[in-house]
């Protein structure tokens, strides 16, 4: 085959679309990021116009062409990754019926609570996943209950990356990794669960076909070529969920390694070849057959830092320089933030509590403390939440031999050091490898540039730097973590019920 000049990976994130251009020899050639903001029409509701994702893709491609001099005509393969579980409804013309309901939308708390315990147990057994407000199933149940017209108008239910790929190719499908986040996919058998669909009255004809992550599922149409600048006819590979594609990109291949993700949400992940070795978190079908990724999440990680920026650094521009200032301020305050403790439950919490009703708190403030103390406390609170979540891996923890730090948080030296110290771990930061780069790698596998997934990892994986924890600070944080949990337990009875969640419009 003729080796293409470059491969393109697209990551449809929660707050931005990132593109990575990868050389077949493994080097990252260029990247671009275009931000967008979800709408918050009611407390606890989080939506996005799917067209925003595609517009961001087009803008990102123009940036690559104009700023970086990338000749888009040299792109030989494309793959898409993206945020999981977002509910995207397309009509018979392929247009969005309504704004997408995103993974962190909480309106379906009533639907989650209303599922009878034995039925919940059956769903969780089939899907190997905890059922909560982040899952697609209760989002769909809410929609069927409160917006039956939207469901009636839906011809195909897809997920964010699938919508963008549809705009490129006009084809409609998903992959096992995204499907496994729905709570109506049989993770063991690798197909939609007819049993669950029947139980909840969901018509399988409205679900997309499930294709392998490395399958070529279409080519760039002439219309998409005119809109994006990509060549018509370029093969487009199915892709996968952001969590699994990112893990694939950094070489997370077995249960001896653990990924620590400091992104909008926090995540801890490992890969197993035994479907029964599940955690109290999530079990995703991996982008390579015969493997599954165990994933446990905290809801507000980088999002808590953004909240802090907006609250305490609102006079500064929303740029990387402001985050660097936050990092500097946090570094001026000693471990323990002089008694200030932050619980990052801004959207409730996932692991290990699975409680959307939890609320964030700041405890221990005094008159002599300012935003630097808050910055340190927010850093430590997000790290404590990750430590809390790590416990859901139970017996797997003892088998971890190495850790990999990924996500936007790795650009904050103080925050990264706090996380390493709280968890008591050393780890590596992969170089320029994220979900968008992983998508480019999948494109290379799909069109035959790489022999297989292992070859893609061998060619492309690079380590940027090594991070070591400070044993003395780890010991200090061990006692502070117990205080963090005690404060949470004390405040738990005071948490109000989530406002407006589960109610109709």
C-alpha cells in the first residue's frame, strides 16, 4: 500500500474539539483545539448542539492549514473519538432532533431511583456497569417520559463521536467501547442486549450497528470535503470512546498498569483480559477485541480547577497563563492548605459513592487565608477524591506496577505533584499522546499503516517525563485524607436533594 503523508485523529470532548495530525513514523506533526460551551438550561441539565462539534472540527482543520501549514490533501486516514454516553438523536435525514444530553447531565435522577432493585441488578450484571445518572439508559428513559415527541422523531440514536463521523461520511454506526457505556449493551457478548431493550421498551432498530474500532466504515463525502477541506474519498475508521482510545494510545495493555487521568472528570483505569475482574466502577469494551478496560471516575477534577478560576481569578483571562498562576499560588501554600479542606462534589460524585446528591464544601477557612489557600485545597480535594475512587479497584491495586498520568492536569506541576503525593505513587507522563492522537493511531491500524494495535503503540508511544512522590508528604496526606473523609461523613446528612433533577420541563 501507499503510505499516507499524515493521519488525522478527532476528539469530540466535553468542552472542546481537539485534532491531532500524526506522521506514520509516530511523530505528532501538529494539533489544534477549538473550545465550545455546553448550555445549562436548568439546574443539573447539560446540553450541547451537536452542530457545535462539527463546526469546531471545521474550524480546527482551518487552523491546522493556516497556522501550521498542514496540507489537508495529504491526510490518508481519519478516526474519531469522543466523550461517552451523550444522547444524540438523529431523524431520518440525519439531523439532530434536539440538543444532545451530555454524560454529566443530572436530570434523570428520578429515572435512576425508580428502577426496581432486582431489575437494576440484572442490568448491571449484563452490562458489567453501575447504573447511575451518567449512563445513557436513564437519559433515554427521561426523554421517553418527558419528550415522547423527540423519541418518536428519532430514527437513530448515536453518540457524540458518531455524529461527527456521520457528518463526514453519512454512515451511522458505533463501536463496542462507546456502546458499553449505555447500560443496554451486553459487554460479555459484544452486542446490544435484547433483554434490556425489551424490559424498557426500546426499539433496537433505532440503535446503530456496532463495528470494530479499527473498521473502515466510510469515506469523506464530497459535501464534507467542501465543508472541511479534507479530500473526498479519504477512509474514515470507526474509532472509540475517549477513555479507551486514550488508554490505547499510551500503551495501557494489561492489569499491571494504571492510568490516572486529570481531565474535566478524574479517572483511574486499567485493562484486563478477564471480564469477571470488574470493579465497582465501569467496565468498557476495549478498542482491541478480547480486552476490557476497568474505569472508575470522579465527577469534578479539572472542572473544579475551572470553577476555582472563574470564582477567584475572574479578573484574569481564561488562558493557560491564568492556570499557571493558580498553580504558582497553590505551590506557595504547604501540604494541608493550613487546615482548609475542599470536597469537589460540584456535580455530585461518582466512585466510590455514586451519589448525585453530594455537594461540594470548603471547610476550615479563617480570616488570614485567601485564594492561594483555596487553590491548594482544591488541588488536594481533587486528589483525595481520586484516592477515594482508587479503593474501588480492590485486589487489583496490589498488582499495579506502574502508573501513567494523562489529561490537561499534567501541565500543572504543583497539581500533578499533589496527586502523586496523595496517592503515594510514581508515574510517567506520556509525550503528546491523548485521545485525539490515539484516534489517529486507530486510523493507521484501520487503513493498514500499522500491522495491528500493538504495532501502533510500539511506533507511537513516547514518555515525556517521570514523576516521583515525596514519601514524607504522602504520610502527611494519609492523615489529612482521614480528616477529609470524616468531614464528608459529618456533612452528608446536610446535603439537600438535587434541585430539579428528574422533573419534566
